[in-house]
C-alpha cells in the first residue's frame, strides 16, 4: 500500500512540475508586435485569448492561434474587444 501511495505522489509531483514549466515557456515566448501586419506574418488568423473566444465581426478566413500570454502582450491590437487580436 505504501508503494502505491509513494508512486502516486511522485507521479503527481512530476506531472505538476512539467505542467508549470510548459506554462512559463509560453509566457516567456510571448512577443509584443508593432502592428497587426507584423503579427499576421507569424499568426495568419490573429491571436485569441482562449479557445472559446468568438469573433464579433464578419466571417474570417483563418483560425486564430490560442495563447493567453501572447494575446495579453498584444491586447491593444484587439479593436473590437472580442478577445481575438488582429483577426483576418
């Protein structure tokens, strides 16, 4: 019984540390772009804050890349405040 508990605790710690590290990497990679043209060179559909963000405007041609950290760095480029920056 002790072995099972110790394996479960160890697995939980390993999973927790790896999950936290991957989240920090995404935040570290986030870049502030000068304008939407520059952002759209790397992300054709723009950047969404979350997967559930819905476009308020018309039909778009590309799906946005989902990244909270990247959206937060480029929040000023979201003109219609729909949680998608520079959508096309």
